[in-house]
């Protein structure tokens, strides 16, 4: 590392690399500080499936984004339309209309443009056939507003971005942790960095914080999210401990957003404490809309069919954490087994099967067998069987008269063999962050921009509250990373 750069980017994931590439476009010299070693680079981005929610007006937009889409794929697929209005409405709806309108408009309005820009940097995209499409009358049909993923998933996205950084002469320092912002009355002047057991200052004309949230910090999780959150599994990197947030708050940055909220999902009960790159996101279990979820008492506690899983999975992890013992079981029968996503078929999975419900009840570890059998009996009797089952739409096949009714995709558990999967809470990222302006600059507690300081990715507060639409995290990282990088690069060169 040199002693000075035009722009320093703190972080090493999707948002950080997009920021670095955008800053480099202005001619700025750029240093990326990745606190992980090379084998664990990429932050949470590397642990994702690579899905990116983008507004598009039909196959024409998708063809620009995926130019290698074949004629056969175009003919055999109904990609539909997912316009900006629909994206915006979905974001507002799942955040209970708390999302910042200006941030939401930036995210939605720049989503396609940003992905085309990434494509120009060498990132390839593909339709998410394996996770987001069902075959109806011989033709694939996408649902839930999520159509596109990075080629190779999260690992492919990260590798493509690092390859682009190398081609653009962006320096990356691994195992280099930013521990303090260097600042004075004129703003931020650089970063104090610890690397190789030594601490040294590195000067910069602009610093972009894109270091993720505090999901890997058990103490901060308990402080901000509440009691019990120290027991959650961490889906991704062990390096997202809130360092970027701590450094910014220490110099007067304004906190913003849902600091008591996070993205948390159903995660294999016996998964390791932190994410495992050899498994990636395979510990997630997201086909629950087609079955039921029961707790230690054998009772259901959420509406599994409230909406497409894209709009509920990020909040149901919290519901699992609130159950006795912080676990639950997802239960399915043979009628829907073919609909289960690929993550249900990995080797490292906590799974039991049985020929009868009575046998299954005895295999559900730590579950009250009698309570479970009573719950299934009540559920089966309440299914509105006259309504056809259709996994492609919110079919209205519901239960009636239960304490917690299932709104869609309700099927009686009556066809053996039966199978069940044990889950706990897996936290993905935290929602609390920093307030930024329209240029990506961090705002201080007096409401003024902090000169030379920008933020992107999970560190942007005010976008997500309570929940989020699937695929919006990577899209947000790319949009606000590009925005912050462009602003920082221009300011530094000016």
C-alpha cells in the first residue's frame, strides 16, 4: 500500500467493488481495504445466490441485460413485465411504507441502468430458472418480481467484480482492517489501517464506507436487535462486525433507519455459527409456502402462505428465533416434494422422513408429538379443497377457522412419505445504517454532509424496515455503490 490515494473504499463486497469501479472511471487512484484474507473475500455478497431485483419493461430490457439469451429460452419462457411502479410498490408494501421515498426512487429508477453498467464491466447475468420459475403448460413462468441473477451466483458476482478491479488498476489490500477515520474540521482525510500486525495512516481525498452491517457481532446484535439475537446463526461472513458504522458514528455521522431490524431467514438448525463458503446459501430453507412450520409445541406460528416467499422469507427468521428453543420444523408431504428448492437436497441438512404422520411426530426432535398431531389434524380439516392449488400465483387456496390461517397454497398433509426439516434463525444483514444525501455523502447529526465521506451497501440506512423484497440487497449495493463511487471520484479529482 502507498501512503495516499484519491479514494479509499472500506469493504470488499458487491457495494464496495461497484464503488471502487465507479470512482476509478473518473481517473481517481483507488485502494480497496478488504479485512478478510483472499480466500474469504467478498463479504456477504459471496454467500448469496446472486439474485438481483431489477425493474424491466419486458423481454427487450432483459435481452439487453442478458444478450446470450437464446431464441429457445425466449420462446419457452414468460418473463412478464416488472415495471418501476411495481418494484416501488413492492418495496413500500413490505417495509410497511417506512422506506425513504428518495432512496427508493434512486434504487428503483437506477436498477436497470446500474446492471447494464455492471454488464459493461464484465459481470454476466442469467435468468433464475432454478429458483424463480415454474413450468406451466410447457412454458416457464417467472413469479415474485425476481427474474435475474449473477452468473455463478454470489461467488461468480464477486469474482467478476474483482477481475474488473484488476483490469482497471484498482489496488486491493487483503487482511487490512480500517479502524479509524482520519478527520479534522475540513472533513475526512484518510483511514487508520491495521495490517500485518502494524497500524498506519493512509491519506485520501475521499473515503467510501461499504463495510456491511453488524450481523456478525453478537454483542451489537443483542444491543440493537434485542435479547436472544446473540443466539442467531450468521448466514454470511464473520467479518461484518459493524466497524464501518462505529467509525462513522464516532465522528458525528447521523444514524438512520431500522436499527432494531434485520434480514433473517429460516436456516438449518445445525448449520455452523458463521457462513460456510463450501455450502454458500444452501442452509436456507425457503419452500415453506408449500408446507407448514411448527414449533417445539407442535404448533404453527406464522402464515406460511401469506405471500410469495420473496416477500416473507427475510422476516420469518425473526419469528423462528422467538419460538421456544429458537427452532422450528418445516413439514411437507409427497404432493409438494417436487416443488422443494435445491437447498433441500444438499448433504448437510437436518432432515427426517416417515411413512406415517405418527412416525414423523416421533422423529421431530424436541417437538411435542401429541401437539403436532393435533395441529396437523386441525390444519388438514380446515383446507379449502374446492380451490385449485397453483404454485405460480397467489391461488387463494386457504384454510378457514384456524387461529393462524394459511392464505395460499394450503394442502392437507395426507400423502406419504412425509418429510421435515429443522431450522433456526439465520441473520443475513442488519437494516440500521447511516443517513446519506442524493450524492451518497454521509450526513452528520447537524444535517450537513461530512466532507470526503460516502457510504454504500448495507451501511445506507432508511431503505429497509421490518422486511425487504428478495434480491433488493445486492441491487441496492450496486446502485448506491456506483452512486457513492461516482461522487467520491469526481470530488477527489476536482
